[in-house]
C-alpha cells in the first residue's frame, strides 16, 4: 500500500468504480447512444496495455445502455517506430479517414471517452523536427474534432487516465514494476474520488460545491488576477463581464450534462487576449506527445509569450508555440483549491488529465464556450 490515506474500499473495487465514474458521470453515456473509447490525438487513444481496464469500460457502457461501443487503440512501440522511421512526408500527412471517422461520430451524437496514459520518454532521442512535423499535421487534421468537443461541447465526452508501466515507472522509479502500477492506480483513484464508498454521490456533492464557487466568483466581479510564486509574477486581466465556469454546468448540444475531465477541481474563465503580462513558471513537467518538457518558464507581454525556456524539451516547446497564430496566447485561466484530492498525492502526474493542481493553472491556445454578462463570447 502507498503512504496515502487508507481507502474506504479495496483497490480492485476502486478501479471498477473509477470506470463507472468515467461512463456515468464523466461521459454520462445515454441509453441508445454510441460510445467511442479513444479519439482525437493519438495520446488520447486507448493503450493496448490497458486492455483489461478498457473491457471494464465497455461492460459499464453497455450496462448504461450504450447502443454500440468502439475502441481506438494505441500501440506505443509501433508509434515510436513510425515516428523514427516513416518517411517525413508521411509524418506530415495525417490520415484524413481517421479524422473524418471521429467527426462522423460527432454528427451522430456519439459520446467519447478519451484515454490517457503518458509515456514522456516515448519519443526520446528522436529528431524533434520529426515530432513537430507529425504533431502539427495531427493538430491541423484533428482541429474540427477538437473544436467540436472542446470548443463547442457538441457532444458529451470525458478524459480518463490509466496506469501503465511507463507512467508508473516515472512516478515510482524505486519500486518494483507491479507495485509501481498499483501505486499509480491508487493515485488515480484517490484524485478522482473513486476511493469513496459511493463515488457517484461524492461527485454529485463535489459538483454542487463547484456550482457554489462559480456563483461566489461571479458575484465578486473580479477584473484582474495577480499570481505570485517562485519564478512567477503574472498579471492576468479578464474579458469584460467574464463568467467563471466549472465542469458542474457543462451540457452538450443535446442537453446532456457531462464532466470533461475527471478529476476536475478548477473553476475557470477567459483572460483578455492582450491583458496578460509578466512571468510564469511551471512547477510540474509537461508530457507533450511523448516528450517530457521540464521546468517551463514563460514571459508574456501584451498577452503574447515573447520568451520561453525549459530545462528539457525546449525544441518541442518552441514548436508547440509556433503551431498557429493563437499558440502564444492564453485561452483559459483556472483556480484550483489547495485541498483538492490530487494535491495530497504529492506526485507530478505529467499528464494533462491530472495536472490541474493548486493554486492555479493556465492553458495556452485553449478556447471554450464562454458567456459574459454582455452576451455570448
């Protein structure tokens, strides 16, 4: 067992309850609805190593009334060989049929359950230019899908993490592989409240609390945030009439409530595009497309990142900032409570689905539906 607090139920039950949460609270799969497990960028496809957990997800989805469940698999070893040896012109051309297949499911109002199991060393020692070319092609081809699920919430969807040997080895390098995987599952279940005796009831209580935080922040009429911490001195102006939001009030176009990210403890809003100035340092590493970027430091002027540094992965970070005209601007700013469950895990997760750690987060080039007091934004 780990040094975390003793769980209310055994780990096997916790993992099963986590699968139930992803299906019923996260994606909130509806009777008669199709479900795609794994979609969008390859890092959100289901790792072949996670087959047992995926089978549990499929079982839970059909029990919830899903009409059909499909799985998009990800084989890390194959992906590495492709990145290393495929012709560069092939890396620069993302298969249109794959991107189109995801959009066809969006048009059919399917639900999506994106999987993530980071391997920050997957593409280590591979030419960064090859990685950047492939990542850019994937991002461009997948933009309509990302916009449909994240930009306009066209359908109900969520992101879930799964323990794998690579990720567990990074988190617990001094533990035997099997024990490291078990500890990683403990971390996932603790941070997602899947270790509670009744996780679904715990999430309903949590969502109610998030709604109260939204109301409090919106009534406060905040116009500017000022973050101070070691390496960080950042002023963020908000758009006029900005509304604070959380996962508690998100609905798809068909009216289905869903939670896009489990865990989700933040309340977030939209910064003024040109109103961000100062410096910010990331206290946790970022796993981006199989490359670990550590100790990220950014300087922003007039909302734009004008200087960037990192101890490792700087080439990838630079490429990320050059993805498009919006990549150097903040699209979202979030506040996370210091007592969030993930904070007690005391481990850098290196995965976007588990990095909303206190006290604040920000996302570059992220856009989401936002309603200001002046109208639709």
